[in-house]
C-alpha cells in the first residue's frame, strides 16, 4: 500500500489516531472507522476522516472508492454499519438532523422541482410545517442578491425552474445550500455542470465561507480544482482512507500515487500523429447549421483521428456532437458518413448512425444512457441482443458470446461491481459511466462520438479511457471527443474545434492545442502560437494570424477558409477599459460619454445598452446594481453613440431611453436617459454592457426599471460586449431625495 508517508513524509492518521486527534473545538467533522455496505458491495471499509472549521477540505479517490458515500454519511442521508460520527458535536441520523446542526449538502445530481418557481426551489426545506422562517420579501431580497452574485444575471425568481438550462439549475442547488448559512458545506461534484467562469465564481463564494469560519468539504475528480481551492485533501481507495495531503503536497503525481496504490498508472497518451490529418475523410458536413441563426459549419473527420471539441457552456458544442451522432437534426444539410467504397450516407437519426457504425456516449447518463430498472449486464449489452443470437429464425440470445463481451469490456475499463445481475443503480456514478462507454465499444463502431464522457469519472479511469481511445484510433477508426475540461484535450487530440455562438470559432492543431489558446478562443480571442521550441507564445492580432497560417495539407478539396473574425467589442474614445471616467461625464453634468462597437455577431437585429454600478454600499438597502443608463432598440446598423447622445438628436430615432435609478431614489433633475457616475462613498466600477439582440424591438413599457429591462432583454440576447470604467470618490455629495 502506498501511504501518505511516502508522499509527504508524515505518517498516515489511522483510525486509532483519528479517535484521539485534536479536541473537537478544532475539528468540525470527525469520522472514525466507518463501515457501510450495500448488499455485497462494501462502500466504506473502516474509513476515517477529519476536517477543521475554517478550511476547505477535498475528498478524492477513484470510482467506487467511497467518496460520495462518505459525504452522504456526514449529511445524515446514510446510516452507518459501524464506526463513530461526530459533526459539530452531534451525530446526525437524518438529513433533517444534519440541517438542524448547520450541515448543507449539494449533491452530484441537480435536484430541482421543475414545476416550482426558482424562489420556492431556493427555500425547499427551509420552512417549518405551519410557518416560514422568513417573510417572502426577505426571501426575495436575499435570493435575488445571491443569485445575481453567482450567475451574473438578474433572474426572474417567479419563473418555473424547469424553464432554465442545466447550468442555472445547478446554481439553484448551490444557492439553496448557501442561503442556509451552513457551518459545514458539502459539495459533491457540484461544479460538473458549470463552465470555467461559473466555477471561478463558485470558488470565490467557497473562500468567503471558509474565511467566515465554516468547513467546506468538496468531493471532486478535477485535480486542477483541488490544487487551486483545497487546503487539505483526504484520499480514499477501496473504501479506506489512504492519506492526507497538505496544501503544498497537493499535486497530480501525489494524488495518482495514493489512489493507485503500488500500481503505477500509465501516463496520458501523446496526441496522435499529425499524419492523421492527411488521411481520407470518414465523415463530413458542408454548410451545416446547428441553430437557425448560427453560422454555417464545414466539417471533416479523418480515419484514425481524435478530434476534440470545446467551448463555453451553451455555445453549441454539445448540440454539434449530438447532430453528428444523429441524436438531433441539423438545420438544413446534416453530417454524411463516407463508406469504405466511396458511398455517401446521411446521418439524420440514431437509426442512421447505428446503421453506419456511429456510436454515441452521453455525459448525462441518467437522461440519455441508463435503464435504471435493468441490470448492469443488460445496460451494457442490450443493444447486442439481435446481433449476438443463434438458432436462425428463432433468434435465441447467445448468452455465452454476450458473457465474453461483458467480461472483456468490464476488465478493459476496470468496472468495479458486485454481481453483474445487480441493478445499474447499485454502482457508483463513475462506474455507471464506464458501463455506457463499454456499451459503445461493444458495438464495434467505426466512429465513436463522446459528449463529455468523463464527467464524474476519476483520473485513473480517465487515463485508461484515453489509452483505449488512442488504441481505437490507431486501428484507423475515428473519435470525436467533446469535453468541458480543456485539460482533457491537451496532449490527447490531433485537432480541437472551439465553439462560440453556435459555430466553429477556432480550429487548433499541434502546439496550438494548449490551455491559453483554447481559453482565448472560448472567450472570443483567436490566439495561435507559431514559434520555435522554447520560445514564449506572443499575443498577436487575428488578421496577422490568418495571413501567416499556411493551408493545411489534405487529401480532399477542403472547405472554404474564412479568416477568423474579431470579437464583438465595446470601447470609448474618452477612457480606456479599466481606466478613469473623466469628470465631464460624471455627477451633475449628465453628459453621456462617446461609445463605439464593432464586429457584432451574425443575426444581430438590434442592440441594448446598460450602464450599472455593482459596488453599491449596503446602507441604502438596495438589493442590486444601480442603473445609470438604459437604452433599447438601437438599430442593427448603429456602431456608435457620440458624446452627449443621451436625450439629444444624436440618439438614433428608433432607440428608446428609460429612467435611471436616480429616479428610483427620487433624486431631483433626473428622468429618462443617462445619469453619470456619482458614488456615495469611495471609488466605484461602472460597467457598460452592450447586448446584441436577435429581435428588432424589445416589448417593454416606457416606465420599465432596470430589473424589467434586463428580463426583457436576456431572452433575445445573442452575446454581450462590456467596458468597465472607474470613478470616485465624488467631488460633491449626492443631492438629497425630493
């Protein structure tokens, strides 16, 4: 057994030592010798764990190591078979007990009631049977403030939760826990449905909670997350704790050594050779659209290629791989599989995909993969019942052949299970995902399309998966691999397509497949490095990149090459982004600054503008950002607003201006139009946000305030451009309300 002593030089804290560890005043959570079994499967086998108040403590391990079971024991969901549990001086026997002592849990599954409002979902379980802990007004104020901080949006708290996308539903479950102001917060794979920017906002909240003295426990497979956020990590293997790493020792090498034991894990495979891009094409699409108003996509997939797909959440990459797999249809022409003898076979349905040996693996296993009432064996091999049969027209299932296929895939993917006849739900989430991947391999496809397949899969299993996929591609077969973790794509894919606004924004190959280039493209900045070995990557303009990039060698007449477009951007000739706003545009002057924008997205039919102050002090009791300027219905051909455009003939005739929050506070001298920066205390930020909209006009009453304005604008928004200015302290005090 590899122990913490081999990694950190410190002895492992065993069960006996944990029981007599530091007094409970410094340990918010203490578990000693915990055992928990599910029928024949032993999930926890004498595991011990302790975490202090005022720390972020990660729980890490392979699939089936007992991480989620341990979290459910702490949260009172699962009773233990043996051992001692002490949470803040208590032993919770139910989720109600845990909540009463200050424990809040965000489970891996996104648990929301679709037919209830966002507000009701946020306070599920908070009220007593016959009374409410808070008034509705108090709930709305607290929930609106927190959801705005977490999502960056002003959500309608009365809308049905079922109308929201998965990432916003995930925020509801996280906000529900934070609103409880927990002393112990447990996050079980809670960032799995969040993109990079959202994860950073979550980390900021976690640090706030830790600094306030709470204990935060994180169950995660993402090593990059742990190295950034965790103060300590406890590693589990086969239901036992095998080591505790302090902050300075949390590295990928140490974590892998502990979860693997004495067995050395293989390193991540090297990306396939560049000659994969010169091989014949196995799948293609010309002028394909995944959304009605998105740009056309010209796509080629080669024999023996591993193609990576990335993008910020909601930018079309998931729809793209679903279209390739026949799960959903493209707008207009769809993908075509090119047969061995040159035939062209459209893929417009799952039946088409199956017929032409295209297999699909979804990361959303509960909705798109598992049959919860069937066994592990049936979940993996049910699609083979027709092909693995004997007896002619009797079509008797060949159980012997199927058993061989099952054992081959189980061993190859290291699926940890009790009996193959057990229900699929008896497995951990990661092992369930392995069963789906095994199902795809068992179908013997020529093209394998994976939609975030490693969500909920541990690092050791990921390493095995990379090796299997590389072996698969080495036989001349092809892989399309979409991932929400860009680290997965680096050193693994021969080419990466980065999606933005429903189309391929950048195509990266070779040394350009790195974190900086992928992130830059995801956020609308096309950065490609072309340098000698060892030379640092320069930042260069897109026109320069497009001009220097030579055509890629290929064996087919490739699609038309479009130069990458500059990102949608907003600027002011009067001040730089992040710079000081001149006095001329502030306080009582009420002169709006000049603004200009360029490169709006295709399909933009109008623009809307907001200028807000997110740094309002708590004294006025104002629950949101302060709106200084609201403009809608700026025409599609408008590219600038000159100085002083507000309330003047320089404003486009179609545009409408609305009242600022100076009117809300009844400050004299204000009405519709621009109200300049006037911070009540110190320097504030002023955020200029330009929305590119897919409608020519927003249906909005002339009396609308900022909240109503944003609610009307967001459903029509394609993308945004922002500009931030600073101002303060003010030269004069704000006038008193009338």
